[in-house]
């Protein structure tokens, strides 16, 4: 019996990226109970640095002495080396978020290897040797996992999102979702770049309201190197 080509293609894609991605997300969810940290939140930001929004975000974090973890896209880091230096100088942790923010579904094994090698080499030229990797959209393929192991990186996903990249998300709605969803020990994923027009600005406005409230509640913030 002949199997339709679209089924063969679907099975190939599923085994290449869907299965490893689903497994990693399942492992992350299963480990949440072990990561409970009373009174602690882990702020992480993806898709930057952005020349307009990242400096404003860094100013806000500095005003409250809050450290965060930035998963940077090498393409943007190259264009904004001063922001990378500032992140380091101000005590933030820098992780790797791919060279050009392509989905692992769309990259061959060769392209995946190049994404890691080119991206990490460029960050090394900026004085960064990341230990943490967050894949775009949380998607990995089998080649991604081999690169992560070979380069001794730690894959980090997230516990809380607020869909802050969407055009429909207002600052108030982002803040409401974060209040509702955050819990002690949670890794919160937000964005300081990309997204719909103006999205990072709305995220920053939400944090301007929310950060002092969290601090008044006695919450503290740590970078992901203190995650365990």
C-alpha cells in the first residue's frame, strides 16, 4: 500500500522537530515542582537587543536593581555591541537565542550547525560565552539537540508568557496576565525586540507598573545562573 507523499512529509517533519520539541517542553513542565523558589522570579527577555527599546528596559531594571537574563539574537547583537557591553556591566546574564531567529522546523541539519557556530562565534567576538540557549518559539530539531550537547549549553524554556509580542496586547493586559500567571520560581519570558510594531514598548510600560508592585510584595529577582 502506497503512503501519500503528504503523510510521508508530515511524519518526517514530526520526527525531525515536533517530537524533540514536545519532549523538551514535557521535561520542562515535569520539573517545575523541583524549581520552586519561595519569593523568587526569573525575568528573561528574548529577541533583542533592540536599539530603541532595550536601553529603556535596562534603565528600568537598573532603577530597581533587578537583574535579568537576555536571550539575544546574534544578528541584532552584532548591530548593538554597546548594549551587550552594558548588559554585562550591569550584572545581567546573556544567553543565546540563535543567529537569526529562524525556526528549527525550517532548518536542515547543516543550517542548524551553521546557526550555532556562526551565532556563538559572533558572540565570542563580543566577549560573550553563553551557557544557556533558548530556541526560537521553543522549537528544536535533532540537530539542535546535538549542538546543545556538543557545546555544553543548557536549554532553557519558560513557565510564564503574556503573549506580549501581539498587537492586541495592551500594557494593562500584559501586567494582568503576569500577575495572574507568575508564581515563585517561575521563569518569565518577555520580549525586548521583534514582535508587532511597538510591542516591546508596551511590555516595558507593563513592567513600569508591575515591578514596584512585585518588590513591595517581597519578591526578588535572579538570573538563570542561580536557577538551581
